[in-house]
C-alpha cells in the first residue's frame, strides 16, 4: 500500500562558518564541514531521506528528537564524503529535529544545526492499537505485526507507547497468516505469497527467495539457505492424510535437503480431534506442523506439530528423530523410547512457536485446545521445559498464562534482555466467548512473571509478532 503524502518540500541547510566554530558540547562543534539536506520519502510518510555531505572523509550519523519522544541517533556510516540515509521509526504528524553528526578523518567531531521536519499522516487501514501496560521492566523497541486475513496487505510497527512508527509501503502480497522475522542484523524477513523477502527497515528488498506452496513458517539458515514447511499427502491404512515436509532451498530455488513426516512420525497416532479434522481436499489434518527452529549447538531442527501436540527434534545429518516432547497418549511402542518422562508440570497441547531459549530450555506458545489435564484446556500460556536427554526426563520450569484463550495462532519469543514476548493473537472459541482482540504481551522471566508491557489490537487477528530494538532500527540504509 502506498500512503498519501502531505509533505513535499525539501529543506536545505548549509553551514558556511568554515573556520569559525561555536562550541555546543564537550567535543562537538557547529561546522561548515558538514551539510545536511532532508526530504520526504516518496512512498512512506514515516520515513525521511537525509543527505549528508562533508568536506573530507567522515563517518556520519543523524540525531533525532522531538517534544514527544526520547532523543536517539542512527548508527554511523562507513567512511565517505557523501552519505544518503533513510531515517525510520518516526511517528505520524510529528515535528522532529534532525542534526547531522560527523567524525572527520582528522578525528574532529562536528555537527550541523538542527533542522525541523514534520512527518505526514498514517495511510488508511492502520489498526486500532492501545498500550495498556508499560513499565520500566520493558526492554522497549518496536513491535511489528500484520493483521491476518486483512485486505490492507501491510505490516505495522508500534512503539512502546502505542504509536505507529513504521509500516511497509509498496506491493506486498501477504498470505492469510503473515510472518515477519528478526534476522538480528538490522534486516527483516517477510513470509509472503510464495516468497520469502529480506528487506531493510527502509523497505528496500535485499534478497528474495521463490518458494513452493509452503505454509506457516520458514527460517534462514547460517549457510544462506531457507528451511521451509510444505504440505504432503499420503494414504495410510485407507486414510487420506495431510502431513508435512521440511525442505531446504538454496538461493537458486533448488531443494538440497528434504524430510517427510510420513517417513519419521507415527502415522497410527491420532491424539485428538485436530488430527482427525478433514480439510478441503478431504484429507485428515494428521500432523499440521506450524514452526521450525534450528539448533546450531547440535545441528538439529525443532519442529512443532500442532495436531500431534508434539515438539520433535530432528537430526539434520541423518533426518532421524532424536527426541519428542509431549504426551505418550496413543503412541506406538516403537516411539516410546523417544519420549520424555515429565517429572513436573503439564505438557503443552496444540502448541505453536517452539524455540530454544538462551538458558538451554525449550520455550513454547501453548494453545491448549486438547489438553489432557482437567481444568487447563482453556488456559493458553507461554511455557518453558528443561530436558535431560540422557535420562529422558523433562520438567516444566516456568509459565505465564495469557489474558485470553486462543484456539488457533500464537507466538512466543525470547527478547535479547531475557524478557518473553508472546502474541495471544488468535480468536477464542465459541465455548469460551468470542474474542477477536489480539494481545501482545512482554513479561519478565521470573517465576512470578510480571507484565512489563501489553498492547491490545482491537477486533484484529494476528498470527505472530516480532520485537525490534531501537538500535536495530538505527541500522539505516546508508551509502
């Protein structure tokens, strides 16, 4: 989507006091050695283009502040005399003050005068958001999501106070369950309609992968390839089943590795109604996997199978199953030695978004549609388990019950500072009361977890949400 732009005036400022400096700080001075020019971004009202010219080789950054927001600045560019930056993370209809900062090759630090610049309005279709909790325990940053089943085809980014500070402009063909991933290097990966697209925060496409008919998830591997989920079908014991295939695809679109649930999982196991549910082509939704996570420490893959209520660890080299988290209910005898004995707590059920946390435990968004534990079926939660792969024992170590039950969708992530971000973004079932508000919540990892930040997106379904720090947004496009 392309927004309407009210601001089209370009501001030019040249400081000409080349040998006459005014001290403005311990080591920064106003200087004619630096020239800053600002202009409206041609497609996005919340972005501003900046051009900085210096008289000698320099590294430059831009300081940004306004009456409503804290002061911050971009990262410094590489050495050069001309620098083009796209400034992102700005609120709509807000007057900002921009100052160019430069470190000259002489070692001198100089700055330009501050230039005022007012951003434009939000485009149509912005979701209704409200931050209901914001404490000093929050790690802060910008939370990015896209409404599921939404015709606006837009990813949105919201700051700590509930202000939209980022949206993706241009033609972005979304799927019904859009996904954005933080690649931890100042870039994002979007899962689109038969495409995985890596972009900068300025919206520039850096790389694109053409994908087969995938579903739910794809992750970028350290070797530059993509690991993606795809559907597969087979008739087993006269039942037409829908299963899952994991494909590794290189940058040219070639499949270089493949794994099938029909070759490795228990095709005789139907633990609940989800695994028996018939989909459009008449097949039974037997495995319905929804997330992938690569574990580099032992070269394995973590697969979340929602219909099986199992999280499966797969050895990448051989494709064999190392272990399985989840109930042994209905499992064939040949799978029992792969299953953990749970010593404390309760297993997840109908889960999403299994990942390895920094403490070596497994973090999961647990929908609990088909929990076998009485009284807990309608408590969706974020939960962690510790695993002993020698003794094959497991224990629940932590949980946070979400403010609403979600019978589908959901996400959980560990943030860089240790807090947990969960997205209870799916709808509630008729039996628990219709609720289509999405709750995105940041909680502390303490045993008595506290809500550090919470945002409610009214009458909106969200599959996944991702948090980006302000420093990651500061990795702007620079030339």
